[in-house]
């Protein structure tokens, strides 16, 4: 597997959880997986050995026992990253072209021949082209599109290095002065996957395909939607290592203890008495945070709920959430930055988790919330639509609250609806029990991925 993120070594979002969860589940079912990542400055790990590739770049090998894949970190001399994983400029193009070139030398350098190269997102989308250019060991490729909103779209000048000439020619288009790495990978890979069945359909349209829909429609016969799974060793209220209290059933007093501790930590007043709505999210336009922020004043005025918000990202969204927290002390708490402990406390201790995304390829936080009996309030898009069923109090079926429109009125309606269930003990116990039973373990997904790997290898 070739990727830019792998939890916990290098993580900014769900991609890291997905590559780690899938690769570990594949190992657990007997497959031999090796992980290739860039060597970021921020990675805290000790290499067991270092291999030098033909082109002078190096691979640091990190050994992992316990049925986890060995991880190789690719180091490019002179390529200084900042403290964050991505620079957002031409250095990213450089880093990930070099990563693709390293992938093409991997089998020869390590003496380990993969049956399939599984590439994740634009960061690894040049691997098929690099393998073809190297012309040596040729195994089939699978490219997973975790988020079509990030395409590796660069001005052609970003590929000016003589080392990258073959890629510049491969990516060049008479029509565009820019290169689009994800588009090239979507053409080149033997099989394509994305992270939910609904998103697999959505990205064939201009609204969600974001310019890639033409290529994806052409290749729809090799495109499969497979939901991400959850690593229940980490995300499970029975043994979550981040939590002091553990529980397994609806209405558990331990969940209330976690909620009270969360409210104390965040300064939410009367936390035990009022419904708490959590949010754990990158703050990006995709996530619909601005729509939630616009709805919050009215929700706060018309209900007694409180908000526990955690996220970092776009400065305008950070300052909007800070402003709401200042104006509603005791009812709105906002923690900025990346904080694993508070993420777990919010997901476990809140009554609801809101995910108001404009689009969401899969979404992981709603899956975590379900397992903690924290009721997801989500927009009906992508993986959110595939994993949360709107609760019907009459039949007692459903796992959360689902709204359709990306506007403040729809969120306000959804929260008011969800609060009615919260106030009705029989509905609430039923809803929490349904949520707690949802199973999104990786084991089921492994079978689907192996079927895609077999298709990539072609008829035997
Ligand atoms: P995306 O990959 O688009 O960011 P996902 O829902 O697939 O969205 O995954 C988000 C992951 O990142 C989850 O594991 C979530 O808990 C984590 N996360 C998001 N923001 C933060 C934060 N500020 N602190 C800690 N974890 C976060």
C-alpha cells in the first residue's frame, strides 16, 4: 500500500485511520502487507534498517509485530517538509512523484514482490505510471479515491525537475496548463475504488466529481464503492484506552460519567442535565461547519442543548466557532487544534454527534459515534447516507437523524427532531440500542477489497 497517511504515525484525518485499519485487517486475515509512506519530519519512529534505492533516495524500515504491516518511510534528500504533513505547494507534487518512483523500485530494493499495488488518493496516483515507466516488476494496481475534492492539481511548472520529465509528459494535456495527478491515476489504475457505494454514484456527476466525472464515467465498470471500517480495538466503549469509564449498553451510567467529565473539562454548565451535541471535524467547507454555525444561535435560543466542538482548519471557521463559544459561555465550548483525547471524550460523552457535510465520501466519526451509543445527526450524502438510517419512533427502526438539505433550516429541524427522541425515554433507549449494535468492522470490508484485488489481477 502506498499512501500519505497511516495512523498513528502520520495522520490529519480519516485517510490515516482507513489505511491503518484496512492494512491491519488484511494482515489479520493472512495477507502480507507492506506500507510505503513519506518520511515526514514529524514522524516519531525508530528505523530498524535503511535501504538505499537506485536513485539515491532511502527507505527506512519500521518493523511492526502483532499482525501489523511493516512500514517503509521514503526519505528524499533535500526535501524539507514543515511540521504539518502537507505543504500545499509544489513541494507536495515533488514529494509524491518521488514516492511513486520509490514504489516502482520497492520490489527490487526489498526483494519482496507484491501481487497488487494498492494506491491511496492523489498522493499515490502516479504509482501506475511509475511502474509502467520502470517496466520492471509489473503487478496490477488499485487506486482508492478517498476524497475527490483533493486531486493533486498543480501548474505544469511543479514538474520541472529533469528527474520528473517522464511524468510531466505523461500528465501533459494540450488543453490545460496544469497537471491533475488524480485524473491520471484514475485513467491508469487497473481497478478503482471509493469509500462508499453512494459516493461511488455521486462522483459520476459534475457536482461531486469536481472535474473527474468524465474519466470516472468512462471507467465506471472498474469502480467499486466499499465503506471504510472501524478499528474497534481503539473505538469501542468497552475498552477505549482514552477513557476512564467503560460501558456496553444503552443508558449506561458510565456514559453519563464521561459526559459529566467532558462538560467539566469544557466548561459546559449543568452538563448532566442538558443534551450535548458534539462535533469532531476538520474545519473545511466540505464539512458544512459554516451551515451549522449559522443555525446555532436559533437552536440555542429555542432549546436547552449545549455544543461540544473540536476541530481545526480554515481560520474563518475557527474564528466563527470561537465567537460562538465567547457569546454562549456555558452552552458552546470550542477546542481548536488536533486533540485525540478530547476527540474520544466528545464522541463517547456527547448524546449526539453532528456531521453536517456538504459531501462526505465515507465519514468515520458517525461510525465511531454509533459504537458509543452517541446518536449521529447527519446530512444524507455519501457514506453518511449509507451508514445512518433515520429513526422511526413508531417502528423503532433506525440509528440516527438524517436531513437532506445543506442549509441552516434543515439542521435546525434535525436537531429539534433528535431532541424529541432524547426527551422520550423509550425512544431514546431503543435508538441507543440500535446504534450500539451497528457493526462496521474491517473484517467484512477485507472480503470486498480482496475481490477487487482479484479483479485487478484479471482472469487466472
Ligand atoms: P476526513 O477524513 O474528511 O477528515 P473522517 O470522518 O473520515 O473525515 O475522519 C476524521 C478523522 O479525524 C476521525 O478519526 C476524527 O476523529 C479525526 N479528527 C478530525 N478532527 C480532529 C481533531 N481536531 N482532533 C482529533 N481528531 C480529529
